[in-house]
C-alpha cells in the first residue's frame, strides 16, 4: 500500500478496516500453510501494516522471525515501530539488509506504482533463498481504473496473465494465480461513475459502519478460505516460488 495513504490512517483503523485486515489475513494463511517457522521480507512495506498484523498473531516470534520491511518512502516518515519484535526491522532500502536469505517475500500492492516492475522484484529476489515463496498482490482489471488510482500515482491495474508473464521473465515457478474481493467488483465499477470518488487531496480511508465492516470481512474471509476467486476481483494475486536450482 502507498505510504502516503497509509500515514493518513491510524494503525488501529488499518487493522480494523475489512480490506486491510483481509489482505493481511490472506498473507498469513499463505505463510502458515507450510507449518514451519519462516523469515519474511516485505517489499514496499509502507508503514509495515501487513508485518504488524503478522506480529500481532505471533507476539512470541514462534512462527515468523524476523519480519523485515523495506520502503524508500520511510525516509523521514514518522512510523510507529513499537510493535516490532527483537529481530524485526523497517528499512529504507535493500542495501540495509544484513539478514540471511529469507524464506518468503511479500510484495503487496506495490507493482502498480512502478513502470517497470521486473528490476525492482529482482533486487528483492536476490535476498530470498532458493525454494522461497513469493506472494504478489496488485489492483486488478484496467476497467476498474478510477480517480483513486490517479491520486495514488498508479501506472496500471493487472490481470493474472500479466502477473504470470512478469514471473516468467524473472524465472519464478508459478504455483497459483487468482483474484480477491470478487464481491466488490460491481460496487467498485459503479462507484467510478457515481461521483463519490473525488480528488480532494485526502487519502484517508474511512472504515465502514461496524455492521457493514463485519459483513465485508466475513465475505472476504470466506473467499480467502477458498484460496481466492479464479475469475474476478478488485485485487489480483500470484503465488510463486524461487527455483531451488
């Protein structure tokens, strides 16, 4: 997620909001499927909201250690770091990485901000070990392009076949692609024309009413339990692995 957007949303609001919560829960489900302790590197971590969620589920560092996030926009930003475990870190660049190669790489809602995604991904792939897992999420489908994409400086939205092409160019072994938040596609499409999305220099995202927020969380978690939607959604994802040889 874009750091400029995340900084306008208090940490607890992010954890409570159905979209942030569900996206982080998807990463958690993927990371825990192997049933082993993993080290996690996140590219473009923003304020570290995904890593903060993972640490909140594992305060004693029995499942995830270390959790390390990298985002150049952290330079000069005031970001809450109280949640970090003893070995966790937030860094401004990959040159600050000194840990052994990581077991998993997260790149969640980052590539849409970059004109040429392969060089960025390659710089992070150099810091994960052979056989490590890779999770990428991006906004899906160009027909959902809205003023919000423009405000956040996005270059594009993606289809799963485009993610597969990026993975192939980097030599990754693709395990699965799909979509998330399929139930939100029609509302998102209609919202483009409703006049409710305006460029007002505010990137604060309001959490829906408690009842609606709970309903959207439930729908999202049901979809996540099915490992995503194969046909449509407002986000696209790719699960891949760095070759062992």
